[in-house]
C-alpha cells in the first residue's frame, strides 16, 4: 500500500499488490514483520496511529513515563505488552484496509450482525 502516483495509474496492479500483501501478512506475526522491516509501510502506520491515538497524558498515567512514546518517535517498536496488544489491533485494521483496497468495486462499508461476535475468524 503505497500512495504513489503509479498505484493510482494502474489500479488493477495496485489491487493485486494489496491482495498479495494481505495473503502474505495475514499469517505472519506482527512482531516478526516489524523485526524484519521496522520502517515498512505497516510499521509507519503503527507508529503514526499510536502517536495519534495514545495521548501522552494517558501513556504517562499508565506507565509513569513517556518511554514508549520516545521509542515510537525514534522509529522503534517497544516490546511492552500494551504496545503488543496495540500492534495486534493495528494489524487487523491494516489487513482490513488491504482487503478492501484489493476489491473492485471497493466496499463502502463493512457490517456484522449484532448477534455475532466479530473477531479474527471473520477476517480469515
């Protein structure tokens, strides 16, 4: 998922690339992926979302300092349990984006019935 002009000019290839990346990533452990390619698009996505979602005051109240935030800003991915749970959720969102971008036409919304528990089983 790059946001380059070439991906917009060749949508069929972009869709295939998104689906290939989805297939490659869905069974891969996020820690393994970030260990191999810490600054890949997925890694940048995780860093940006963490910094946008987890407010510094919230992080400081949870952990007593801003060490995790500092590591994320430096381009590293902390090995804490909290950040691990965050990465698991970020991976699910990333995979959903890849799957949506691979479809033609692109879906306008995803919906699950209120009586079903939506989880990883539904995304496979």
